[in-house]
C-alpha cells in the first residue's frame, strides 16, 4: 500500500525540479485511486505568471486528466502549505484530501483562518523536515 510519505517524496522530487529551474522549490502531486494523475512544481518565473504555483498547475492538469473540474476522490500532496489563492482553488475543486509537508506561517492559508471545502481532509507535517529545508536553503542562497 502506498503511504502519504511515498507520495510526498514524489512531491519533493517536483520541488527539486523547481529548484533546478531557479523557481521557489515547491512540488505537488495529485493522486486518484493510488494512481498519480498530476505532477507539478512552481513555474512563476518560467512562465512570468504569479498564478503558476505548483498547486494551480496540478489542479489544472488533474482536471484535464479527469475531464471535469471537481477533484473528488483525489488527494493532493504538496510540500508547502498552500497560499490563499491556492486554498480558494482547492476549495472550488472540492478535492477530498490535502497532505501538506511543511507549514507556511506567513503566507499559508491556515493562519489566515481560511478553510478548504467542508468535506476536505487535511493532513499536516508529512516529511516536514525535508519539505521545509529545501525552501529554507533556497532563500538562504538567494540572500
């Protein structure tokens, strides 16, 4: 059986791909019935688009794969807590579960007292150390 850690490692691989492109290293995968249906990483610099977050890219890809806008019976694994924009998109997608690697105390949706769809389950701190370290190292090297 595949675990949350298994899929979060895949999301970390996406974050590494973002890092190699000098993007903020956030990665994301969406799973349905133990099958990865979308993989994405931040592309805001590459596409010159502030909305090109990993989560947004993955939601679009998964919806295209499924042929519909709702991600019911899907789980998103994301290395960093989604921002307010991505929270809104996840809410509208009606995704069933979101697994978050590391919290984002400043920009994440949880401290903003926002919620996802009422039926969406949230799991926190899966591979938290690895997920937070890649982002910390990125910004440390930028300064």
